[in-house]
C-alpha cells in the first residue's frame, strides 16, 4: 500500500510539472508573411514597431497568406505596435478579401488567394502542441534557444555529421533523455526532419476500412443511384498537416516509433476536427514522418514535371477495373522514368473525400513507385472530382511535399464515366495556380445515361486548354493500356504545358517613370517604393517574369533592361538605386523610347506590360506613340498623380481605359493601387481564351 501511494503521488506531481512546462515561443520579424511559414498552426512573438505601411496586409478578419503576420495581428486588434504573442491558424484560400482601416492599419483588398490565415490571442488551444521552431518555405529559419540543440537546415541536399546532445531536463523531457551520439543525417530541403542514411524499406499505409467494407450490388460500371446524386463540392477551410519540428521539444517525450499505430494516433490527435475551429473535411494517408527513399534515380531529364494522378476509387468502378487502373498507373510510372532530375509522381485517391496515397518525394525511382501502387486499396464512395481538384490545389503541390518550383505542376484525373460533383470552379482555381489539368475519361456516358451527368461538358470546363491536347477518352477499361505512351508524351511536352504560365510568372514588365522637376526628390522615392511594391509580388527570374525600367524628363534613360537582373532581390536593389533626374516632361518620347529599348527585346512568349507613372501633362503628343506600342502588343497601364491630365492617361492606357488607367491626388496614396494593378493584370491574363 505504501509503495502504491508513493507511486500515485509521484505520478500526480509529474503530471503537474508537465502541465506547467514552459512553452517556448519563437519570435518573428515584422516582414514575415504567413505563406512563408509551413506550420499550419503556431504561436509566435511579434517585435515592437510592426505598424508600418511597408508591412502590407490583405483582408479583414481573414487575411491572405502573403500579408505580414504581425501587422495583420495589429489590424485585428490582437496586439498593438508594442508587439506581443499571437496564435496563427492557416485556413483555405478565399475568393475575395475585403480591405479596411482598423487599429491604425489600412489593409488592402484582393480578389482571391490560395491560402488564408486567422490571428487570435497567443494562448495555446487545448490538445494542440505548438513548435518552438518555425519551419520556413525558404532557407530562413527561426529558433529559440531553450536548452535544446536545434537542427539548422540548409537549402539544397546536404549530408552532414551531427552531434545531438540531450536537452536540458524539464519535467516533460525526463522520460526522453538520450546520450550524446554522433549521427550522420541527410537533409531534405523540403522538410526539417533529418533522415538517417541507412534506409529501411518503406511501406505504404492503406485504409483498412475501405478494403474491409464490401458493398454487394454496387460494383457496377455505372450505378445510377450514385451517378444521379447531385452533390455539389463545397470548398472547405483546410488546416494543412504539420510537417515536423526542427528542435527537440518537450513533446518528444510522448513520441513512439514511427511505425506503431499508437504513434500515428498520438500524432493525429492534435488535428481532430473536434479540437479545431475548422473541420478539414479530408483525410490524408501521408506519413507524418516521411520515409527515407530506398534509392534515388536520376530519371528522364527530358521530362522534368511534378505529377499528381487523381485515382478514381469510387464504388462504381468495381474491383476488377480498379486493378486495371492500378496496372495502368504502374505502366505510366515505368514509361515516365521517375527520378530526381526527371519526373516525380504522387497519387491522390478520391471517392467521397480525397486522400494522398503518397506525395512527390516519397519515391524517387520507378521500381519503388510501382510496388507502392500495387498496395493501394480501394476507398469506395462517390466520384467527387471537384473536391479532389480543390484538395490537390491547396495541399499537394507544396514545398514540404516535394514540389520543386522549377518543374511544371501537372494533374492527371482518371474518371470512370462522369463526376458526381461540379468541377468547373475547382478546375479554374487550379489552373490559375499554374496547374496543368489533364483528363482521362473511361467509358463515358451513353446516350441514355447523359441525363444523369451533373455538369455536361465537364472535361472542357476542367482541362487546361480545350484543344484536345489535355483530354483522352478511352472507350473501355480493357483498352486503357493503349494510351500509356500518348499520355506520357503529352505530360512530358513541357513547351505545351501552358497552364504553368500564370499572371505572376509570364510577363516582361517595363516601368516608365516620370523624373521631372515637379515630382521632387521625396516624392520620387515614394514612386520607387510603389514600383518595388508591384515588382515584389511577381515571380522574377530569367525564365519567369522580368522587370525593366526607364526614367524620363525631356530626355530618356534606360535604368536597367529586362535581361539585366534575374532575381527578385537584385531587381529590388536596382530600383532602390535609381537616382532622381529632374527636368521637363516628354511622356510621348518616353513611350517610344521604352518601345525601342525595352519591349523590342521582349521574349516572344512573354506578355509585354508597360506601367507608366507621371505627375503632369506632357510637353509632346502621347497618342501616336501609345497607339504604336499597343499595335506591337504592349499592354499599357497609366498611373497619374496630382496634375496629370486625364485625357492623356486614357490615351496611353490600353482599352478599356477604366481598367488600365488610375489617378491619385497625391503621391502618398500611390500604395492604394498596388493591389488593384496586380488584380487587373491577373484578371486580364485569366480571361484569355482556352482553346
């Protein structure tokens, strides 16, 4: 009895100490955007002084993920300019964000963005474990010295020797102390979890429930009860699964071996819908601790694409056809030549809800990938293709899942018959994110069945282009093997993967800047900040968007050409270095000069965009030079300040004038048009014909 009482008392005291274990809160800078942080939910500390117009915020209450986290917290009233702790939760993107003025911060409006976040008081929620180190999408990392040795993750593949020491003993870590042991680890740039070089054979997790349940009478090629159901896809708020923690933390005391069911249960407990304000609505079979690759192949270098197959797991397909589908995917994997320098392939299976079977970085050679495909079990359910496309758009092509950035994103949708939900809106959002959508439809609806199709012409509404290149119809599952090579040839033809080009990565943007005497030194710096704020929202490289600049007075000066700088940081630095000229205002001559010195050297596959900023009426004619630029394919935006002439702004701007010309009464209000300009550029890009 005495021993029992002593043990009970000791257990209670240990529990109290564990509850009181200190939460180490990482500090973030004022300019950190939520989209740069991989963690789906975290607590962070903002420094003083973040209430500044240069830390932009988009939205009200729900903010777009490229907003400054700390300034958004000030806007929402969670903290003030003195800083403080905040809780951030990632949620799904929205179709529109409303700007407002609140707590001394003006937020901007935005038409849509792929990811959002919420800010609230920096108190941990019950049942959720928060990291003491934040994971960044780039090489930047934040760590808090808490007695633990953190793993500093470099960018790029690296192999290094680490000496991990035991963390300082706290009540929560006494059960998890280790002795100093030298370990050699391989660091994957897309995850912060070190991988041992000794690689145990990976196994594929499958959903037992789907395999165990049998539904007699439903394994038909066409089931009218399912296909006739009108189930519209709803775009749900999504919390992305956590991808690991950099430092040894108190929570490590509760972790078990990665393969054990208890481990998976403990890890996923934190993300039960009941413990979150936002139910994900999806399941995922991705391992929380990604398995190391057995072997790495270089792959086919002529087919460098990041590829996701949406696999039809609905009940209507039946068991036999599901096996034919797996054989087809296995043959495609073999024909592609999977490898680190070639194509990478992941699979998402959909039914009622989608789930990831494995992501892009799980397997790096065709052999391992084919073995994993063979082990996939059928999910069952309806054929909710729209829901699956939304899931892939928001969750699959992430850096943490192996997305390489420089490789085109491709989705191939396998459909037995027709979808049981609508695909048009989800497909549009995916295309606008740069995803190339292909459809492989098998055994399409017969004449008597077309009345059951929810969305007629769903393929044309979904694919990247409606010219036939992105869709393949197969009359029978038993002839599916015949389209392996045609499909592989198409997805590898990167020159024709036009949806990889988005409004943010496919333009040559030339700024034509008024440097006349009426502008003044101070206002000229404001104009340069306006130019920089627009430029930084684009994906800048020698193959993506390029930036050039001309300054003019009576004369013209090429500040830098499109091919001068190929990184965003170099472009922003060059803009900052532009010196104020001072003189007269010959806007017409400046347009002609920009056409000759900038846009005549634009790449054939780039959209030519001119953004001209002026504060007064031109001394020369602007109409003839503007019309010549328009005829040469230049899309012109005019921004007038103070004494700029409205008739000249409209003459310079591409039609329709109201969408391409802007006017503000003073230079300090230029920032208001940053968002509107980008929105109009993207709207115009996305309205291009899809044939």
